[in-house]
C-alpha cells in the first residue's frame, strides 16, 4: 500500500451510500447532507493523497487543485443544505461551483454534437447531389 490517505479516501467514497442510509434511518438526517459531507472528506483526503505518489510535480499539483475544488464544492453544498435560507451559500455552491461547471461541459458536448449533425447533413446533401440519373429511369 502506497498511501494511507488514498486508502482512507477510497473508503470514504465507498461508504457514501451506506452512511447516507444509516444517517437517514437512525438519525433522521437527509441523505443528501450526508452524501455531500462524506464526499467532501473523501476529496480532501484525495487532495492530500496525491503527494504520496511519484508523479510529475505539475500533475501532482493539478490533481491536488482539482480535488480541493471538488472538496470545497461538496462542503459548500452540504452547508447550504444545513442552512437553506442562506441564498448566498446556495448560489455559490450550486450555481457557480456545482452546476455552473457542469453546464460548461454540457454546452461543449452539445456544440460538438451539433457540429457532427451538421457535418452529416452537409455530407448527405453532397451525396444526394452527386448521384446522376441514368437516362430512361
């Protein structure tokens, strides 16, 4: 085993659903709150675990920053579930960090899909136009 923190991060991620079920059944806590906080702990441990491996420095820091941003996002989303009347936290957690990043990715995929469809239609028009009819048909 190379990284105890990596092992703990994996255990945190694998225990998200069981912990959410136990918390909701025994302590009457919403499962979403448990999921957000356990995921935040998992990403925080992952951010620290990347330093346990021998990788290029730039890759290590990029992975650390990505995991830290994910940990902060999940932490803010969990806090916004605990304080539903605080609109500032909800806006940052869900619109800016959470769904804002996902919308950028979805928009990029949608644009690529439209490019593919456009390429197909232009190919189809060219293919239809290049067919010549034989005389008598």
